[in-house]
C-alpha cells in the first residue's frame, strides 16, 4: 500500500513494522518517524487505526487466556524467517505450542 506521495519513511516500511509500533517495541527515534508518517499519510493512518482496533478487540475478548511462555518466541522466530525470505518452517509452530 502506498498513498503515492513521497515520505521520509516509506509506506511499506511503516506497514511492515506496524505491530512493533503498536506494541511499543521499537526505538523512540523510529516511533517518532512513524508518528510523523501517520500525520502525513491518511491510508497508513487508516490501516493503523484498523489494526489498533483489532488489537484492542482481541485483548478484550481473549486477554484472559493463559499463553504458553515460549509461544511468543516461536511466533516471532517464524515472522523473522518469513521476513528474511527463508519461508515458513516445515512444521506448524502453533501445533507445537499446543503440545507444550
């Protein structure tokens, strides 16, 4: 997605790291760049608002369930593999987490 306008931070980069922004898992310098981007780019701001609403809904509906301690690490590892272009692992990470 891109609004077609030039920005200091590319729309693709913003959307690739949107959940890191939502979860405050990025350096303040990057958060400031993303915030500036949202002020300039209405399509990205709309996507941010949608993802923020979904995140709040999931938290409200599912926030009381216990999650296996190693699940986050497994999911983040899978995301990094996919981002690096190596593809998804042969086995299902979520199935392995259920077995734990």
